[in-house]
C-alpha cells in the first residue's frame, strides 16, 4: 500500500524500483500523482528515466508533476527535454512549469532559453522566464532584455520589471515610525466637512480607514447636484485619505448600489452602481484592490422590491430584494510586502493583536444591520469589530471620514486602538457625545469633540 513513509524508504534505499512501481500503477492516475507529489527533495544524480516517460502521459496533471519533479533534480542535462516540453506540450500549465523548472537550475546555460521565452504570448510564461533570469541581474544582456519589458502590454510583466529596475530604492523618510501616529489625532471627533479637516492632517498618520460614504441622494443628509458631482466628491476625499495613510495600509469602503426613486409612474427609478463606479477612481488615486467582501443581511431587514413581481410573475419586471452590501478592500500601493508592515511591530504588540478563534473564513459575512432612532444608516458593531481586528494592530489609528453615530470609534477603543472621526452633520456630532456619558470605561482615553477651529488649534506644529 502506498504511503509517504513507503515512498521515502524507497527513495533512500531502493530508488531503482520506482520504474517498477510506476508500471504497477500505470492505469491508476491517483497513485502516480501520489508518488510524484511525495518524492520531496531529490539529489542531482537521481534516476529520472521513469519520470521522463511520464511526459508522454495523457493526463495533464501527471505531465505537470513529472515536469515539476524533473525541476527538483536541477540537472542541466535535462534542459533539452524541458525545452521540448515548453515548445510542444498542449497544456499551458505544463509549459509554464517547464519554464519554472528550467529557471530553478540557476545554470548559465539556461539564459539563452529563458531569453527566448520572453517573446511568448503567455504572460505567465514570460513571468516565469523573468523569475529565472533575475539571478543573473547585472549582466548587460540580461538587463537590457528585461528593461525593455517595462512597456509590455501585460500589467503583471510591467509591474515586475518596474519594481526590479525602475523603482527608487531610497526609503521615504517620515516624521513618525510606522507604528505611531500624532497625539492630537488620537480619540478625536471633528465636526466639519471632512475635506476641510484633512487639509490639516499630516501625511502618513492613519493605519486603517473604514467608512460607509453617504449614499447618493438616497437620504436627506446626502444630497448632491448630480451623480458625477457625488463621485468627484468621494474621489477628493479618498485622494486625501491616500495621502494621510501609512505605507501599505488599508482602506475598506462599505457601499452598495442605490436606487433613486422615480418622480412619477410615468418615469423609471434609477439604480446607481456606486461600488463599481467608485472602484476605477480609487485605482487611479493609487489604491490597490485586494478583496471584495459581501455583507449579507436577513431578507426581512431590507426594503421589499419583489412584491409586485410576486403578484403578476411577468418577465422583465423581476426585481430581487437587495440583501447585500460590498466591503471593498484596498491597500495603499507600495513595493513592500505585507511582511514589512507586520515586522514594524514588536513581538508583544503582534501577540496581543492576533485574531482569536472563530474568525470568518469566507468573503460572505452574515451580519444583522443595526437600527437607530437618530441615524438611519448605522454601522453594526460586529461589522466594525471584524474590520478593526482583521486589518489593524493594537494602538493603531483607525479613521472614519463619515463618522455618523461613531460606532467605529467606540469599537476601536474597546479593541485597544485609537480612532479619529470626522462628521459634518451637527445632529450626529451631538449624538456621538451622548455615548461618552454612558461609557466611562476608558477615562484616561476620553474622546475629544472639537470644531474645525478647535482642531486646528490642537495641532502641534
């Protein structure tokens, strides 16, 4: 019976019986794959003839793993064979793995082949060839060939080359360490237009922004002259948020398509795809799209749009009840990996910030909405809790430019983060202050409620 231990023993003591083993299981694809996947590291003198025969197998996965296994041997004598696979195999994934196996050999002989693969129509093959050539970076022929790809039509190819050859290697100097922010921003709510407030906020101040922008002309507190004016307004706000966000940190925007009611039965209502129209503008600003999370609500909690259709069932009139909203996750573009951001924190902070068991494993979050007698579109605390825990560390600064009733601030405080909120509507600003009187658990971290003038006066130059 096949097992990992059995294959390990054969490899160490009797590798010559592998051809017999493959012959025994020649009609069992699962067993052949099990053998190939569990071979582990292989010495350069490992016998490969039985693996080479598998390159003719009808099964794509068998050929893929045969190529992958040959790459582990790192024997330059296999170059011609692997090149033949690149040129002749019918499967793109097998071809890509053959290029990868060639690249792993790190032998100067591979350079000519990899340079040829840069002309491939398949961008993944090109990327694999680039990866194999980068260890030879510094050689004029290699550098010249790779630099030319900065104008390649594929965005992944351009991105890799730009990072390797055209990115400024000078670290940007900031006034604060990555983990810290300014004291005058901690646990502060400012009653003013967010655009005016952000003019006073230094760059690289905020670790995380989570917000639900006002919906276009759907509620009394969000009236704009046109949909374009609404999008331009949001673009201005998120451009400034990009400036004040620390390198590589996150922006999560909670939006959904919105319906503007018709003015009479002689006219149609209009549905605006806010998250999709906003996305392109965010990318232009410099936000990198990371994930889409769907917030699902119970059907009873949303407006009934399906009622008319339920009665007459006539085609074309189907309008489903909208039970979802989008949490669009973006990251401030950077050449640094996430590991760099994490490594800025000390071990204690990292340990204390780890997410507990029971976290959501999918991108569909079933959370009940929150009703409120003052604010008609309030964040559920559980929604804020997940975002704050998943996308920030303790003592980070969390920002909401449309503070509303201040749920994000209260949740952030309870989770050991600092918060900064802006809210234009004086009614909601005053409503937030009522929670300060109710919750006195953090006396040493009381919230400061400021006008724009008071906020400007609090800033330490």
